[in-house]
C-alpha cells in the first residue's frame, strides 16, 4: 500500500491510500511497457504441435503436426504477424495470428485465423509477467460460449512453448487442447 500525504490550505491534512495489486507493486504496474514482449519470437521457427481432436467431449485423441512458423514485426514493433504452415496426421494446417500492442493498456491482443475459416477469432487479451504470457478470451464454441486461455512460455533463447486450454465452467477447470513448441531455425 502506498500512502501519500498532501497539505491543503487552512492546515487540512489529506491522506490518500493507494492499493497495489498483490502480484505487482504499483510503481512497477504503471512503469512496465510490454511493447517488446514478443521481440524474442521474431524470425523463422520449426514448429511441432499437437491438438486435441474433439475438445470438451472427453475424447483423448491428439493430432500431430510439424511445420514452419515465420514471425515478422509490423508497425515498428507495435504489432507482429505470425504465419504457421504445418502438415500432419489430419492433413495440412495454415494459420495466421496478428498480435497488436495497446500502449495505453500495456496489453496485447492475439487475433487468430486459419485458412479454412478466413475470419479472425475473438481477441485474446493479456500480457507477459515474469517472462510468461497469458491471454484470455471468451469465444463461441458449438452452442456455448467458453473461456479460452493461451499461454506463451519462452524456454530458451531459441525455443518457446505455446498452450491453449478451454474452460466451459467459467474458469474453474481447464482442458488443454493445443500444445506447440517452436525451435529457432539457425542462419
């Protein structure tokens, strides 16, 4: 908690209490600029991924793919474009993610599409804390609206892990349905 004391005319003393998040001190919250959070991911990567064939059904069948991811800066780092092309047991998979930084909110939005739908998904909003990115969205899935959580964890300078999970119970439980690892292509 931050305590600020102000003296006002006529000797009136005003004390202002400012509460900080239990995770991050107030000064760190207001000072953090996350514009460069995704700089580590710029480049070309070999991608290995697995996705759950039928999420939220109890099915445990995973489909496996390998491919290439290319990440480019846009708007001098205020955005980046991710292109993924992969091949695997269920055929070919092409995806695109447009990541946009909001300087006022100090948060990123992740906007996903694949070549089959040709439309953008609901934006996942979030940020990096302690080197780990967490992004949440509320999206239609079948007849219901569910929560979607996307985690990004750099493992080394040249590898990063992505996980997507669904929750159909308001975030009490999460089912992992997408896991990908990118390894930087040298040279």
